C-alpha cells in the first residue's frame, strides 16, 4: 500500500509576501493537519502554483516552510510558477530538457510527474518534447502500476472561466500518450481550486482543492463583455487530498482543514456495531 498526500495552489507571496500573509497561514493549517495524520503519508505532492508571482523569494520561503516535515515532498509546476526561480531555490529538482518532469519510484506504485506549465498561458501545455519524454518513461515499466501527476486537468469541468477546452492541442497530445496504457491507474491534478473527479480517456482524473482560497461553484455560461458580479474566489477552508493505493486501485479522499464536530466515537457503546460490521467481511486466510 502507498499513501500519498497532495496539496496544490499554495500561491505563496500573495497578498504581501510576509510571514503573516493569509496564504502562508492557510498552508500552515494544512501542513499541521497532514503531520497529525495516523498513519502518516508516505510522501507529499505539491502540484503547482507554489508561488503567486513566481519569484525566488517565495520559493525560498516555501523551502523553509517545508523543512523538517516527516515525509518527502515532490513538486509539480503550475501556470503561476517560473522554472528558473524555482530551480534556483530547489537546485536538486530533477529538471530534464528544461522541464520539471520525472519519476517517483515506490515498491508498489510508480508516479510520473509531468510539467504542464506553458509560459504566458493560464491553461496547460504539453509539447512534443514532453510527450516523447512521457512515452519513454511509460515504456520503461509497462507493467508497473503508474499514477500521472500534473498541475492542469485535461478535462472540462463546467466552470466557464476555468475550463479546459477538450479541443486544446495539448489535451489530445497527452491523451495519445496514455491511450492503451493499462498500467496507468489514474491522473491527479490541481489548478481548479476545488475537489473534482471525472472520467477521461478511461482514467479517473481527480482534482485537489487549494490551500489558497477556493474557486466558487458556478456552472453558468460567462460573457466576458458583460461582468455579472458572480462570485469567483471564496474564502472556503484550505483542503488537501489523500490518495491511497491499495494494490488494486487509487482511492481518493478530500479533507478540509477546519474544526470538525464529532458526533460519534468508537467507544464501548459502539463496540458491538464495529464487531458486527467487520464480521460481515470475508475472513482473511
């Protein structure tokens, strides 16, 4: 089994880049929740938009914030990030061919982290160089369960101003690399600042909520010529995802970082219930 924690869309450096900035405090809450988990995650993925402005100071700040965590941290880059500034703060990051794309190897599961950052573009990108790299990495271990990790979801989600158009060339290029790969068990993303799941190209795509504020849920069409005062960003609590590889499939849980009122506990009063529920399951031999 492998337990993978995911955070995304940290946007450090906004609004003012100081230690008390709201996005830093939201990140602190999220990391505290992760460190309190039992069992601890085997690793943490931070899947892009690590910085608001892509400045080196924000990345150095991030490095300090993450120092001392009881699990390794692996990064993907998003549209707010800048490769050179990130690499200056994290010189050990495994860049290749100018992109942050690499493999994370565990005994039970392989993760391939993709770089979908396209300079001067809010949406994703996935060029021929990146596609060739992904194909080569998939060919290395065609039978090992593999999870794809990237910032931008290749799916249309109904939030008009944040949508990915299925006709965008990078989406088809990515799909062409993944079609027919029976060992690819899922694709996890960030970018949308909401918990979302969808079926795409035979895969389950999951999107992690942000540690920064969330995107408002509004499925109406949008007309850029007519501002309508709709909510775009809301101060909902920060969140994270836990992806559990149980040897058969990826199971994703989302959690918010806020106080959760407990309505029932496992005590002697509920012990018969738990015994009965577990007794219903096939005996392990």
